[in-house]
C-alpha cells in the first residue's frame, strides 16, 4: 500500500468513528484553557494509529491526543489530528475534518483529510491533489471567484497581541472585496483547494502542527499560494498562515493583513 493510500485508509477509519459518535452524549476531557477532547477524539485517534502501526510499524506518530510515539529518531513521522473541529462536533455541528499526514525529511509527502459527514477525502501523494468521493477521484481545482475568505479565530495566536485576525472583519477595504466566514476547522482550509473558498487566514504556528499539516500539503499540491501572514515561507517561523486560490488574491490579502499589524 502506498503512503498516500495508507493516509486515506487511516483518515477514513477515523472518520467512521467520528460519525458513530455524532449527536450522542460525549464525555469531555479538559485540556488547556477552554479546549477539551471527547471520547470521539480519543477513539478516532486510536483507530487511525491502529491502521498506521499495522502497516508501518517502524514509523513514528505525533497524535493530537496521544503525543509522539515510536522511534524518537525516525525520519518518517505521521501527524494525526483525529477530529479537527472538536468544539463544532460537541455542539452537534458537522463541520469537522480527520487529518493524517506523513512528514519525512523532504516535508509532507502524503496526506489525507476526511470530511466524515460528506464522505469526501481530500488527499495528495505529494504531486497531485485529488478529491475522493464514492470511490472516484477528481482533481482539486482552486478558484478565487467565490470571494469567500475563512478566518480562523481559534487561539493560541502566534502574533498576538500585535496582530488580531478578527480586525479584518471590521476593515471596510476587506469587506468590500471579500465575504468573511469563521468555520474554525481545517476543513475550511481544504475548501480553498476545492474552489469553495478564495482564501484562508490563521494566526497560528503551523510547524509540525497536526491541525494544518495535511490540509496545507493538499492545498500546495492543488496549486494554491501558501505563505505566512507576512508573505514568508511557512516553515520559516511561527508567523501564521495565508492560503489563497491564486497570486492576485494572495497579494491583495497580504496588503490587507499587513495593515492589521501594530
């Protein structure tokens, strides 16, 4: 089984667990601040790790809930977010993603993100970006025409207090050009690759970030423009994330975002 197919299989295993728990009473496990995990997060991560360990026992895994396991010196590390959008899920809002990505010395070389409630899987083998639905794959094609920009307002914020993404919502220059959406899940980042969003903004540190690794890899393979909030490579530091469908949209948003830094 290829790494890409393994990522798909693992993400689908996690998605099946997430679907099974939806709408049921959920025990919560406190984390930092207002964050928490649910039994769905824990069981979905276990299902994913079972798939990965059975197929690649020598690889390491970095899981949102279980941390890093396996050989500390391993070159191949699977980044797993079993339920991106836990707060949405706990509120019975089906806007979530199940993310699995393989990071090697060459970067993320395979990734898959499953949308449990649509049956879609957004995936890449490092070269192409495809959407799998009902067993069929089609290319992911970004477009700026939708003019919708998703802004992630989930803390922690990498550039606070000098930058607040929420200020874009009251910037007339932004609102005259784009429609803002706040979905609070990496599913919205995948929508840029699929042509359902023009761009995505997050003030987060995305280095080895299990929430973003898969979706960023898919967007890159689809041809999206991916940088930090100041236009720098996202690997350069903890300076946020801007992903756009094309370069003109990206340039416009970089200028608008730059005005928000204090």
